[in-house]
């Protein structure tokens, strides 16, 4: 009985969608599964990526400096 259950659980059903059967072509390949454009950009993706995280890292320090400057500690 256990063998029958495992046989049913390990079988994989292969099927294709209606769009694939109708002949619709999909763009496939490297970088097609991510929501941002990585290749052939005017501004390289690395600049945007590291700039965004640098800004997020620096915002607390900048806001702390501004508040300390306003209070007269600095």
C-alpha cells in the first residue's frame, strides 16, 4: 500500500498550456525572468543597485546628524 502511494506521489505529469499549443512564442533565456532590465541599459544596473542601498544605509546617519545639529549638540 505504501509503495502504491509513493508511486502515485512520485509520478510527474507533463502538460503544456493552451498558449504553447497554439504556437505563441515566448521570450526565453538569460535575464528574462526578472522584472528589471539588466543588459543594454543607459545607466549600468550596478550603479542603481548599490546607489539605492547606499542611500538607504546613509539616511539614518544623515537624519541623526540633522537632529543633533538642530538641538545644538554638534
